[in-house]
C-alpha cells in the first residue's frame, strides 16, 4: 500500500512563497486504503499490533461515531468533509522502528532541519526532549533514558500501549470518553500514534517535554492521541508545536489530548500551532478539530493551558479543565490569529465541581484580512462548588475593516457562593498607533508586530522562554501583508 | 536643512488647510511657528512627517537637499526627522524601554551603525535621563499608558534626546505643561541644539520661547506664513494677539 508522494511534488511545482514550511518530503509511505469502516479500524489496530482490548475500544468508538453528526454550532463555515475519501493510516515504510537517530531516514531528519526542530545535539543544548511525530509514527525519542532513570515515562502512544498497558487502560478515555463528540469519537476509532507521559509521585520533571507534529503524506488525516498523567505532587511542562507542508486540498487534523492531575500535581501544557492556513485566496489549509481536556482529579491540583494559534484554515478547539478536586486550579491563556480567510472558533470550558476551585481565562483574539475569530467559553459552577471563583478576560483586536471578532460566553451557576467575573473588550489597531511607531523609525511590519505583541503580552508571558520567542516571530509572520 | 516651497495640502474631507507655505530652515537654527488655532500648524507638522490623512496638492519640501514627501513616515524618521506629538499615543503592553531600544536600533541600522546591546543602551538611557531630570520609573511602563499629560510630553522629549534627530519638529509640546515640565522640554531642546541640527517649534504661546530662544519666529495664519521676524516678534504677538493678522483666508 505505498503511495508515491514524488508526483505530488511535481504537481505542486514551484512552491508558493509565504508559507515557509510548505515542502513535501519524498519517502515511501505505508498507508491504509482510503475509506472508513470496521476493517479500517482493524487494519490500524493490527498494524500497530495492539491488544484485543484496545481494538474493542476503538470499534466501540467507531460505532459511536457512526451514529453521530458533524457539529454545526460553531461559528464556522466548513466545506463538507468526505470521510470515505481520506486515508486513516500512513507510516514511514520501515520494517522496524529506529533504535537511534542514526537509523532515522535522512529525508525525515532533513525535514526537521528545515523546520528548525532541535532534534540532534541542539536538543541537548536546549534541554528539550523531543518526541517527534512524523505522520503517524514516532521516529525518535530523545532524552528517554535520562527521564527513564527518574521514573518518568515519555514515549510514543504505541509504545505505552505495549510497555505500560495498565496505565493506558486505566486512563485512556477517562477525561475524553469515546463518544464525547464527533471528532473525539473519530479519533478514538482511528488514532494512529501520539505521546504518552507519566510523572511519578512527588517528582518535578526537570525539563520541558516537547513534541512536534507534522502532517506529511497526501490526503492523510492525522489523528494524534496524547495522554499525560501527573501523579500526586508531581509537576510537568509539556510543549506542543505544529507545522505542516503546503497542500491544495484541505487536510483534517482531529487530535485528542487528555491530561490527568492527581492530588497536588501540576500540568502546564503549551501549544504553538502553525498548521498551513491556506493561501491568500482561502484555498487549502488544515482543518484543526481538536479535543483537549484536563481533569484536576486531586485536591490542590492545577492545569494550565497556553495556546498560540496562528495557523489552520479552520480552528475548532476548546482546551478545558474539569476541576473535581477541592482547591484545584484551571487556567487558559490563548492567542488566536485569523488572517486572510482563516476561521477560528476557540475558547475553553471550566467545569467547577470541587470546593474553592478557581479558574482564570485570558483570551486574545486578533482578526485581520477577512479572518473570523470567535471566543466561545463555558464557565459552569456545579452545586457543590462552594466559593468557586472564575475570572474571564476576552480581548479582541481588529486589523482592517473586513474581519470579524465574536465573543460567546456561557455562564452557568448552580451554587450561590460561586463568583464569576467576565470582562470583554474589542479594539482596533488605530492609524495613530501605527503612525506613532513609524514616526520613531519602525517599519510598518515592525510597528504592527510590536502593537500586536503588546496586546498579547499577558498570554505570551505564560509561555516557556524558547516558545515565547518562536511565538512572537509567528505573530509577525502570520500578519504579513495585513496592513499597508 | 529644510526648504518648503509653495506647499498646499488638503485634509481628508477635501478642505485645503495649507495654502502656499514657504519656509527655509538652515542647519543650526531654531524656528518657532506660531499662530491661532486652526491656522494649519499641526497640519504642517503632519505633512512634514508623513501622517496619513493629508494630501499635498502643490509645492515641494526638500530635506537635506532631497525630496522629503516621497518617503514613508518611517523612512523620514530614520533619515533624522523627529516629531514630538501634541497627543502622544498609548501602546498597551509594550514596555517604554523596549520601544525606545527598537526605535533607536532601527535608526542606527539605517546609519550603518551597530545595534546597541542591552548594557550599552541602558548606559545611554541613564545619561539622558539625568540630563533631563526624568525618573527611571518611566522606562518600565507601557508606552504612554496611564501617563499624565506632563509625563507624556517629557517622554517625547526623552525619546528625542535618545534618537538625536537632525530635524526635530515639536507640535505644541509646551501646551498644558506646568513650569517644571516646561523646563524639561526646554532643556531637551537646548541640549539638542547644534551646528548640524535644526528645530521647528510649533507653539501657541510665547512662554516656551522664554526658555528656548529662537533664531526666527513665523506667524502661520490662514494656511500661509503671514509674517516672519526675529525673537522680538514673539513678544509683540504676546501683546497684540493674532487678531492683527486677521484670517489671511
């Protein structure tokens, strides 16, 4: 089942400028036949040599999905997706997984080189462990030994299924059940690989864990599955970054991320999302339909989501926190940019269940060109959430007069002692601000980038240092050509 | 340094505000432009620095011998033209110090000079702050965010001192200032004076000219320079008012 991607390269011809990561790597792929039925699910599970329980779990999810419908409540215009035309599994064609970086296909390493991923010694220098996901199979995991000596598990999802089945079986689907929503059900049925993290009791993970995802083979929907478990009193910071090569047809990305924080544990999850957004005419681009949810299971646990969303033609994403443990804390910091014809409907859900639970939501939406940006957020105070508190701040920034910003807060309070605060602002980058910066010698692009970065400051400061720098550059690149 | 010939300019609604301005400012000179409200003072400052919303219909402006009007606002700035704003603009979330360093390095790059690193920059900043008697707390705040009127004007002068422009245009920087702030402004201008620089002081009142002695004073009225003279002209205006010039329109 190999498809030759080299013909795609010639089809693409001279790659258009503008999207820096728009190249296609020529490697033989091992792909599932297009289409989606029970056999596809069995094929994937067999390919991955999965145990029977996981195959059953997948099939159960698939049967849920068959009864579900594409959600329509988001403020998005989505072209119909032909789920039968997509390919649901694609792995670099190599019989055995590489044991070290030397065994990794040089083409793949070159791809990472172009993306600037610190995989080799650069990873060691930067103190980042990279579990690089190329299409569907993890090709290299660095720092595994260092982490392993501490008892921290950081590996591909597939490996976790083989090596740590008891943990996977206990927690898989415990935060995002198979039938949770259309895209989560689809992911549960056909997920190919992803990352797994377990941090044992009382341990502070000494480095930022980082995964880069990359969609490569044509027409391959990518379905990542991430599961992070922070045991009692532990701490982990996880970075996720995404870039994808340029393609003309839309590609579907439907990931599921589940976080579990036990008593006194903390998880910090940061994303910089830079999938291909489509061209200036709105052609192509990634459909990013992601379910991310964390459960603060234990007392005094904490989960923080920080996201910078600059890419994708369509973003549908609501990283959420279920605050079960008393005194647990949920945070959501978000920057979402839409330029040209990009659409984003993103936000969070904070479900307060335990006593004295607290949540903070800071959302910064930036719309340029004909971009449409919607913040959608739910804050729910359950009957037992005594003295729970939420603070929400939603700011929108408009660049130009053809874009849109929308704020849709849902607030449900079933406990009279709970307090919810919501603040929202919408502003426009003024000609006066741009002229002021220019009159000090800054170019139009630099002026815009400065103003936008200032607007996003409250979110960017939550990112780990190396990510913050990348994010600032991305903001500038994403807004190129939006003024002047 | 600056040569303005028969300059006509309109604002967005089509009204002609400048109706043939002639002005010649030589290197080393300080010129004051005075005039009643609505005479075109701010329009002149805007046209010279490239502020959007103005259309030049006739005339030309030479800066150091070449056409100024074809340059973008940031190109003019990097070529050494500085505008101290009448109403400085707030940029939330952008640290004042970071902003100034970005501006200074953009200008230095243009001149082919090396960018200043954080240490060198801080040293330069401290020297200018001392000269102007401005507190360091100003540096860590957002650009003009929550500044009082006086702080905003002081910040403009501080930026001017750091950027060391060839041609500084001050648009009513003195209006609404208490005497201390006024002296900071005067100190900044006087420190900038030099044989290869020029200053255009746009002002409504005479009082700044007690502290900064101009080489020439011009009265702008009805979109034209109605009268020019030495520093004594400012005193004369203070006594007789602008009414004597009527509205040249």
